[in-house]
């Protein structure tokens, strides 16, 4: 889910703790056609996101603390109508590989969630129900806790964070594998993050927010993949705006996530990296009649956005939109 910033854990904060990551989770609240809660890299419910989510982060080139490499024509334009690519059960914290064929996500009820992966043969197909990743599910630091998930664009690294309190820092672990048929191994603690955080496509920048304290959206940048993330600091323009389970475009100019107390699915933009982010724009054209949405993950090329949505029948699904 480290496409651009998947959301590290963040799906839809519709519940206070769906999955805080790809990273936040909460039980659904009634809504009026809008996204009510969300989390990234994390979870749709707001318990975790896409830290690695991210559930869902921005891409940030060269480890620039502001995230992003500058304007990119591909990272512009509106997304079309979303379609369901995976459904069934409580799903959260999606992270899509760069080739669009492998989807990492979290499935299950709060504190009983499992790390999952699904594969498809074509980007035009829906994903079948995935298989569990035992090497992650049996990791001692995650047993019995809510989870968040994010993945690198090539699918060879995953970032997981597991927590009991969505407002506190939690350890972020990096796992690796030599190829897609191998098991993930060598967990390494690479820093502390908010349950609602997303990681960039280059895996050097985290973006996230707390749920009740320090109302701001913060970022943290490391200089290399073998280094830890330092303490976060507020993003310019978002010092008083909490964007949960965010995902950042690779040029650093767009940030998708769940906005504020209502956890409204929204995007904030800036014209260049030297300018603060502007006023959040609700993504009403993507939300439709969904009761809640969140945990966005934006692809490497900025053309694909995946997120978790829950309808009024309390059916969970992962959606994909293109531009």
C-alpha cells in the first residue's frame, strides 16, 4: 500500500475502530449519504489505515519532509464512478500493488482481524476473497489487537501497526520478502506512528493525525529505508485540520482522507510544495449513498484510488475509482 501513501491504515472511520489504518475503526454511525468516519492505510472504521498506511501517506520524493516531487500532470483531474473490487465481511485498510493485481487488506471484527492478500489476473476483474498471511497474523505484537496495513508498490514490503487506543502512538513494523511467492519475514521496528497514518510511495514519508488530541495533520520523513521515522510535525495549512488515514499523491499536492470529527471523505490540495494546503473539498461524487467511507490508497501513477465503503445495509466493500 505504499503506492503513494496508502493509506497506511484507513478505511472508513465509520466506526471508531474499523481499522485504524489503512488504520481506524469504528462501528457505523447513521449518515445522510456522506462519509461519516474513516481511517487509512488503515481502516474504514477509523481504528487504524493505509500507516503503511493505509491505509493507506504521501509519496514524497527524495525524503522531502513536505512529501512529493513537485507538480505531476498525472496527479490531477476528477475520479470517475467507483466500482466494487472486493466485498464480503468487514474489510479494511486496502493497499493495492503498482501492477493493480495484488490487494492487501484487513478482514474481520475488531480485535479479531486478519491480514489478508488477494490476487487477480486482470485489472478489469474483481478480487476474489483473499488468503490469510499467517506470518503477520501470528506476529506477537499484533495478536488480539486492531490492525493497520500498508504495502510497497512492488509488494515486497509491508508495514503493520497494531493498537488498542486509536489516539496514542503505536510501533510501526516493516516486513520484507524476496518475491511475491515468499513469506514476509524480518520484522523491524521503524518508528512510532498514529493509528491513522499513511506511507508514501517511496516509503520515506508518513502522514497522519490523532483522533481526539492535537487537532492537526502531521508528517514525518526518514532519509532511507533502513532508518527510523523521527517525531512528526504539522503540515503547513493543516495545523488545525485533522485528516485521518490519509494518502498523499506522489507529487505531494493532493492529500485524501477522512476530515475532522465527522470523518468526511475529502481531499486537500496545494498548487506547489512551498504553499500550504488549502480548504478541504468533500468527495461527494465518490461517496454517493454510502453511509461511510475511508482508508483511501492512491496508486503510484495517481490514476487509481481504492477505498472502503459501507452502505446502509452495513455491507462492507473495497471500491476502485479511475481518472
